[in-house]
C-alpha cells in the first residue's frame, strides 16, 4: 500500500505543478473574445438590416397610402370606377402590412402569415426573415412597442378611410344610373384630414425607428466594450492566480499528503487500491470491517471487487469504467457490495486511475446502510406529501409552518415566505361570516378537527376551497402538529353556477326565462303587499317580425331578437326584470314604481328604442312593438291575473296598431 501511495502522491505533485490547464484557460478566453465579437458584429448587422427593412416597408406603406388617397379624391370628383379600383389596388399594401402586424403580435408568432403579409405589402421576400427576426428579438423594447402603437394607429386611421371609401362608393353606385350626382365634398374634406393624420404618423414612425437604431448602436457598442473588458479582467485575474498557485503548490502538496494519510487511517471512509480485473491490492481497515473481511482474506486474494458486485450493478460499473478511461476519474455513484456473510451493503464510491494508468487506480467507499434506511422512510412520506393533488400545510401547535407541498402553492399561489411562516394568515380569512370563523377558532383552540369552505381572493379572482384541518398527537395524546388540507372546488362551483344560470335564462338572448320571471314576480307581490307599493307588468309582442324571418332567414331573426333584448335592457332600470317568453314575445317586471303615471312614460321610451332601425348583416330592418301593461294591485293581486291582463292589453294595442297601418 505504501508504494502505491507514494505513486499517487507523485502524480498529485506533477498535476499541481502543471499550469497547462490554466494557460489553456487564458487562450480559451481570448478565443472567446474573438468569437463573441464576431457574434456581436453578426447580430448588429442583423439589427441594422431589420431597421432598414422596416424603414423601407414604411416607405412602401406611405406611398400606397398616398396613392389610395389620391385615387379616392379623384374618384370623388369624376366618379370613375377605374379610380376606385386603383384605390382598392393601393389598399392591398396596407392590408398586407396589417396582416403581418397582427401575425407578429399573435402568440406564438405566425411566421407564415407574417411573411405573406409582408410580401403583399410589396416587401422583398428576402427581407421578410429580417423583419420577423427583428420584431421577435426587439418587440419588448420601448422603441419597437412605440412603433407598433403608431403602426396600429395608422391602420385604424386607414380603416376609417376605407369605411369612408365604402360609403362614398355606395352613394355613387346608388345614384350612378339615372340619378343626380351626389355631393362628395364632405368625404373629400375627411379624406384630406385623414391623409394629414397618416402623414404625421408616418413621420413619427420613421423618427421612432431612427431613434431605436441609434439606441441599438449605443447598446451594442457598450456590450462589445463590456465583454472585452470582462475577458481581459478575467485573464488578468487568472494569470495572477497561476502565479500564486505555483508558489503555493509545494506547500499544498505536503498538506495533501498529510490529509490523505489521515484519511486512509480514519474509521469513516473505506479506501482501496484496485485493478480493472477486480484485484484489490490493498485496503484500509474501515473497508475490510464494512464488509466483514480481515487482513488474511486480503492477503489470500479472496477479495475481488468484481465478484463482490451484484450482477444488477455491473452495467453501472461499466459506465464508471468508461468515464475512467475517458477522464481518468469517474463521478461518484451508488451501488452495493456483497459482504462476507452474503448480505448486500449499500455504498457510495468514487475512483480514479493512478499516474495516467488505464489499469490501476484508487477508490473510496462510504457505507450508506443507515442513511438508506432513513431515506426509504422519508421517501415514502415525501412521495405521499408531494404526489397529493390536494394542497397540504404542516404546522406546529402554534400554527407556525413546517412544510408546504407544491400542490398548495399551485392552487393558491401562496408560499411559506408570502405567509411569513404563519398558517393562521391563511385560515383566518375567507370565511362566509364571523360566526363561521369563531366556530373554527373554538374547535382549533380545543385541539379538535375542523372542516369547511373558504373563499380566497387571488389575482385572478375569487377561489373557493374546501379546507380540512386535522390534528396530530403523540403517544401521550399531546398535540404536536396541525395538518391543513385544501381542495380546489372552483370547477365544481363554476359548474353549479353554470347549471343554475342555464336553468333560469333563455339560451338565445341570455334573458331570465319563465321560471326566474315567475319567481321574481311572486317576490314582487310579497314585497308590494308588505310595503303597500305598486309595480307593473309589461307584455310585449314584436310587430312585423315574421316577415324578417321569412325574407332574411332565421339567423337574421335570431340576431334581431338579441338586439331587441339589448335595447330593452338599456331602456329599463337594473332592478327590473326582462323575460323572453318565446318567439317574439317579451314580458317586463317593473318593481318599486313611484306612481302609475310612470308606466306610460316607460312604455313610450321602450317603444322608441325598439322601433328605431336595425342594421343586421348589412340589412336595414324596421319592426314595431305592441305593449300591454298591468299594474298591481289595480289590475290584479296574483301572478296569473296580472299576466293575463297585460296579455289582453297587448292584443288590444296590437289590434289598434294594425288599424293604423
């Protein structure tokens, strides 16, 4: 063993005196400087190419916008369809750029759609990669965000111009055959104003890109300078360290020899001298005692590390041998060895070759028997704790947090740090009322278990939780821990609310249905009886609705009913209730009315709202409405009487409306 140790120490001395690795480090750093500078130059070139392409694209956009405005103004004078078609051709550039912008702002970026948009915007296909690359890497900068804002504003202004063009074209088309020419001067004024606004935005866009380019140039230069200075500083420090290491190497080697001797003779780690064929030339006492062998067994050659290795660990040993051949040492790993009695002993080991040898080396072993037993118990508990889909907090009797699993943080967004190690910050809030909170406190003070629901306010809204607080006691029945288990019940609550909403609302208009209306009506009757108040019921039936369905189809009819529902909602108070009974019939409950005279006023307001023209799928629609009313208690004191009276009154109004028509 002593000869092998002297050989090992000589190897360590040679390695400690060598400065090759450190010199290579300095050379590598200078090579790194060159590579970094090349990369920075390449990136800078891409950046300026991206700025160039955006500036060129802005010029193409500006030219197309000016062409579109020019042709529209000509069209407003001569009403020549050729000018209008030229205007449409010019808009293709802006529409393509708009498509590209929307594709770039999508998450993730739709590169194919962006390329198609840029090409439609007359950008060179070879420039599309630069446009997308520049946006992808600089879209979070102030300059790029401001440029996108200006771009968006310009698209909005141009969209207004397109709407004006459509309106102007409709007027020309309407009066173009046999009619007098329309006066389009108002459109020209708006077009000129929009053109000035767009010109201002184009100038601002160019200024932002120019300022961004100057900013990128400054930043790139500073980064290049910083990288060079950093590498130079590291090189100076490394050179200084080399000199210091050379001066100290001899002293450190002497210290290392002393430490190695102490380690070999210690009773904490096993050390062996080995060969690839499995032979163990020497071993310290701790290694022999760990496996139950003695010096006589070692001298007789009965100890071979290959024969001491169970078959299932041979593959891992082969990996370690490959590392030894490649690196001269292997990373430490775990395996088992067979003791003299046949028992398997878990160990942690590491090994290295001696003096560049590829056959002999030294290795160390640490007995893991005790730690493995404790680890198995901890792993079982940790698996249950971490694999649980429920959130779990473990505390001491004073509610100080001992541990929180990941599921708790995933559900609530809270951590031990945000709770300041105090679980009471979590369980003391979110109770439905003060009585429920006091009931929980009383049970916990008595060391009892508690279960209930809490509503927690989070960044994304309110989170309903089912919470169970269990107690843990020791063998002396003394409270040692609280275990708080939480379950996210937001999906269940949302489903309950969704089902409740479906059960009480009309699917088409999202208005309350008959069931909810009758409930509200019964409540209104009870309240009016107690307060000696009045309320009214309005029964509505739409006039001329069937022709809309027949002429334009049910899709238009359904959309019309939805628009009617919106107008009704905007015409009444929040305390009132609107219900769609079916088809084109609606009923409104007007609660807490000040007097009967307010009902005709509300009827006129609703009639004016519903009879105003509707624009649906580019169709201009007109409908009428017949409204009958019933007032509690004048026209009835129960739901059926009031509804029947309002229904009959509605038919009287409908009949009168037909006579007028």
